[in-house]
């Protein structure tokens, strides 16, 4: 499709220019780059070291001959707390003399919730190391996005299980894989513990993509509520997909569900600059809806640093300037958004 040159007079009313760009942003969809996928089952577990919240060093090496349980969690998420209970349930069923063959670590971005951390240490059947990872060093090594996600590797360092989300099959899958890793007899085969296998499975990914494509189609037709339902279904199937998560975040912002959008975006550890820009867009857009202009401006400006070619960032920044009655800055931001949409740099 060949774009017509669009000319906008500086004297044109600012609100009309903003509406025009909003319309163009809806019509002209922008591509989304996907991040590297998470570590697959059957591969070797990456070695890493860290210092836990008590100041004790933690190191995982494949040569240690120990089974690793690594859980990526959020202290603000109910599903993460349910996952911890199921992990502890699996650990409590292991003979005490075998617990020494385990290394258990919970990785979190924000470890300021001291009450949550203390409850973990108090209830744990064995030593659990809480690892703060605000710089996403460990998250990046394993390619993890969703919380909760649990990884289990055997004594040789091979990944046996990567379980994302907390669905009905979480507990039996974790327990059966843990018993398999420790070579403890169990009445349920790991292969039979769940009909919902790893999200990396191509069939599951294909289903998620179909829901995502339907969501985009519904969104273009103005059916945002239905689009959100489809995106949620895609997210449940593939919670480790950045594309799915940010699409859901965008739709939540479109629907004015600012608090929900912020909660979702806050849980996403973007790795590429494009991912980080999309996350900052969702945060800035949602904060703008809540009239938290200073925070919104900070997120949007950070997003522009990460990806200055993303039109929506400039448009939402223009909205902030317009609310402050700064017509000159608003005009510049809106016009920059138009330039990027029509590629007339």
C-alpha cells in the first residue's frame, strides 16, 4: 500500500492533530519483535552464582551432581504464592536424607517484601535461597518472562522440566519431575503427569498465535473487549511470549484498564530494547490514564531512549504536553509520531 503525503499546518488545532494521529495509529499497525525463547527441556542448565537475601553465596554448577529447583516468582502475585505451596508440598514428601541432594533457589526481581521472604524461609522444608535479580541477569540466562515459572534439572545438569504458570497440573508435574531427578519411585509417570506440556511445544505456540491473531483482528474492528478475551487465552497458553504479553497490555490500556495494565507490565522483564520500550509504553500510557503525569512522562521518555522509532511513545508523550497546555511541545511530539508512521524522517 502506498501512503499519501500528509501535510499538517502548524496552525491546525492541536486536538484535531492528536485525534488524527490516534486514528492513524489504529489503522497502521506496527510490528513486534519477539525475544529469544526460554531454555528448552533437554538442554544443559546454565551455570550461575549469586548472593541470597541473607548475604550467603549461592552457586550452581553442573559438576556438583545436585538436583536444581529454580523458581522465578513475584512477591506480589497470588499464583506465585500458590506455586510456592505446591513446591513445598513436593519437597515435604521427599525423604529427609535425600534433601541434601537438592539445591533450591527462588529468583525475584523485587525482594523488598520482607514479610513474604520471611514466610518462605520459615515454611521451607529445606534450605531455600532467595535471590534478588533486579538486573535480570539470571532471568536473561534462562529466557524466563512469566511468573511463576519452575525449572528442574537432574544431577547431570540436564533440564527435565520448565513449567510456566500455575494451572491445575502444576503440582503433579513438579512432584513427578522432582522424583524423577532424584531417582525416587513415584506412582505417576512424568510423561503422564500432565496433558499440558511445556509451552515451547509447537502445538501450544500455534494455538497461542491463533488467539493473538484473532485479538489483533478484533481490535482493528473496534471490538476491544473481545480482543482482550482472546489475548488472555493466548497469555494463558504461552505466558513466556513477550509478543502476547505486550499485546494484552496494549489492549488493557485501550480499554482504560490502567491498574491491570500496570500490574501486567510490572511483571515483564524485557530483554531487548524493543521489548523494554513496549513495556515502558504500557506503563506510561496507563499512568497517563491515572493522571500521574510525571511518572507517565518518565516511562515514555525512557521508552523513547530505548526505541526512538516507535510512534505511539511520541504520541502519548504529546498527550501529556497537551494536558499541561504546552502546545509547542505537544505539536512537536505529535508531528514526530506522524513522521515515524509515514516514514518521512
